[in-house]
């Protein structure tokens, strides 16, 4: 959404807030949906990067911006990282070591390439012409003369180097496996990179001279599925003295950082914890290692001494997600982002000597808005087989009994966290209790929990969604006969499961952009999804009966819940799935509605379409859970579907 539109929406709201009831009174009027969707991170989706002089911090997004490290106004640079509208427009803007250049990835030339922006001249220069699908990680050499990157110009991801600013490229690897996320040795003489096996389960950190030559294996790590095509594992993290390499591993049952001598040897844990650790970074002086630790969806920022010892906790919010940590060049300060359930991401700087953090940006310009948002409670309930299911419970401010929604996340290897969720806030402010269960298969709770739904997608994890509805029925502020469910992507698949396998557990179901026929999905799915299916459900040729039994599409004859099927009108990657799911419902005379939203791919992400979609979802739930006389969204008959997009 353009910033001018967002400011207008918030300005209009400010007048309404002056007359809003206090918290002691009945529930105030809900915040307009435009306001909720206008609230966004002031940092953007990229990691903020310190300038080499330590005075400024670079912010990414559609346009590059700078902010003083001591605070102050954000200034926009005259360079756009936006591209041609493909699914990747930009990635990871970074400073050159001497501060003369800012690099970034953009597809503005038609394919994702590395671009440079001259700080002195204010001009943009395309550096690479790889012409591949994606750039899978890049890094500057410490001497600033070259950039190492991974590109698939020749059909598989190889590691390349490119001279700055001439653009002369050299291919360092040519193996058939994924070779991605290169990093440099401190002397700029060697490149370390990650090689994945064919199943994306095993990672090998390899070193090769920057001029090419024989490769040397530093360490092998096994049994860590990398849905991110190497992005979950990330770059090898080389210590400033070049002696040690740190990498993430699942070998303890939790994703923890391990260290190994660069010369080779046995890996050792850096700071063992029964919590996942991510976003690691060495301090410039090599004395400490910075990382984020996930405790049940609340993220802490910690520094582990390089020589061993108890980690120091830098930031530990009562509720919130600390992310994107970076050291200042002098190692005296740490920047990080913080997002909470009532505030999108803001940038903070922590002064290590003073032991204090300062917020540099403000993602919620009106304090009265944040006071109106709901802070969820963390709850847990037992599923049918005794497994504890950690969850988030959002409760409206008004007294009395409310309708409720069980909202499942995507993935399934993902989790609900202490994040700002505008769609959830939209329903809670309109009188709905919302429960976000981290069903089995969710990440963040250890390997055993994450793998607990392997082989039983849509059945064993759906039992947790049923248990979530049963838990809601025990709450005095929930109406036991007015419970619905929804979700997107894998959550859409779980919503389809609610239609086929849930009986009357849910009185209304909204299935958004899901994949409800895993058989055809395996046949037609993109490679990354196939890798995930092979790992978690097995190969279709060997487990066809399992795929048929667990795919809701084949079990609609006994469906009892009315369902609203929605998605973006674009075909990639799953629109035919949802269309056929609706057709099958109609063939069997089941109560169903259908709608696709124009100008989208499979997922609905546009600002105006999201406003319309939330209004449609509310109308559907209001009709079936509250019995309100509202116009149902979409179309409801098979013959109307032909040629109709919305």
C-alpha cells in the first residue's frame, strides 16, 4: 500500500480515537480494517545493515533508506530495488566493506541479478548477468574487490565470483547438487559454501580457493531437511581470525549452533539449549557470537563468549520476536528488530556498555491504536493421544459468550509466534475468540514435535485442531455451538480436512489457498514442495494409499460443514486445486461458496483484495456462526463458476 494512503487512513482514525470508549467501559468500536492492514514494519523485510563508519544503518524494502544509529529521521535513497513484479523483487541490501557501494538483488532487468548503487555518484549499476532463476546467497569479500554468489545459469546452483565493478565473473563449482550461500575467508583468498544432497537433508561445508581449484570439506551435517533450498542452513559463519566455522545443526534434537575448526575436526555445541537458535553473527573482534533463541514463540537475543561460558541475554521481551541482529563495526552496539502482537517490527540499538536499548523507529504512530489491540495469552491443551498443543488465545474485550475460530498456520513446518497478526486482530475486535494452535508438525518445539505428523498429514495433526475446538468449548466466554475454522496454504489444507474429516466439529469452514488433493499435487507440484512431501509423506509411488486416505478431496461424501473456498485468481501454484475442490463439493450437493480475487497469484496479498477478503470471511462466519442476515460472498453453484473470477 502506498505510504500516502496509509497516512490518510491513520489520520482519519486519529479523530475517531479521541472519542473512543476507555478500557473500563464496554468494548470500543473496532479499528477499521484499513488501519489494521496499514500497520507494517518500519524496518521492511530485510536485515538492517550498519554502514562501515558505524554512523548509519541501511534499511531495505522496495526503496533503500538510511537512519542514523543514534536516531532521527529516516532518509530515502534515490534507488529502487523493485523489479518486474515477479515473486522475487529484491533481497538483502548490503554495504561494501569500504562503504562506497550498496549492493542488492533485483529482477528489474528481467532476471534476479546483483546490482550496485554508488554512494558517491548516486548511480545504479547491474553487476551480474547470470540469467538464472534466483541468487541463492551472496557476500562481499573483505577486501571489497569481489562478490561471491550462487546462481543457476547452467541449470544447477553453482558458486561464482564477480569482480567489482567490472562484472567479470568466474564459475567456481559445477557439481550436480545445490551449491549455495557462499562466504569468504577473512583474507579474501578462499570461498566457503554449502553443498546439499539430492534430498536436501545433508549439508556439507566446502572451501575452495577464490581463483578455483581443489575443494576441501570442512564438515558434514546430516538429517536436517532444508525447505529453503539451503536458506534454512544459511551461510557458513567464519570467525574473524579464520580459525573457526559455526553452523546450525539439528543433531541434538533442537536447531543449535555448533562450531568446528576450519581445518577440520569434531564439531562441538556453541551454547546448548532446548530451543532453536537462528540468525547468528560473529562480533567484529571475534570475542562473541550473537544469535536469536526461540522460546515457545518468544525470541531472545543472546551473545555467547567465543571461548565458552554462559551466554549473555541482551534482549528478552516478555512477549515479542527479536530478529535481524547485527553488530556495529566497533562491536560496542547491536542493532535488532522487535515485533510484538500489538506492534509490527521496529529497529532498536543496544549499547553494550550502558546495557540499554533505544528504539529508533515507530511502526505505530498513534499510541491509542496499540492500546486497542489485543495481547493473546499462551495456553496449552491435550490432544487425543495426550500430546500437549501450545497455542495462542485471543479474547475480545466485551463480556459474554462469543463465537470462536480455530486458525491453523501454513507450513506445516512453521509456527504461530509473538507476531503482529492484523487478520486475527480484525476478527477479535469484531467479537470473535480466536485460537491459534501450534499443531503437531509445527517448528520451534524440537525435532520430535516437528516430525510428529510425518506420514499423517491431515489426520493426526487435524486431531489437534479438533482438540482445539474441544478446548474452546470448555471456556465460559465461548459459545460451544458457534465454532468455525480457517487457515491458508497448509492451513487451507487443514480447513479442507475439517470439511472431510471433521463431521460437525466446526459449524463453518473457510479454506484459503490450500492444497486439498495431495495426489495431483505430487504429480504437478513444484520441486520444493515435492522435496517436502517426499521427506514427510514418502514417495507417491510407494505410499499412494496414504496419499489417498489423507487427501480431503477424496472424502467429501460425508461433509457436513458449510465451506467457503477462496484463493487468488492466478494459477500458480495451486488455483486448480481449490477450483476442483469446490466442483467436487457442488457435485455432491454440499453447501459451499467459491471466490477468487483478481490481480493475485494463488495467495491473496494485495491491500484492497485483503480488505475485501476479510469482509467476505466475516460475512460467511457471521451467517453460519451467528445467524446474521448478510449477503454470502462468492458464488454457490457449479454452473455459475464458468468464466467467473469473483
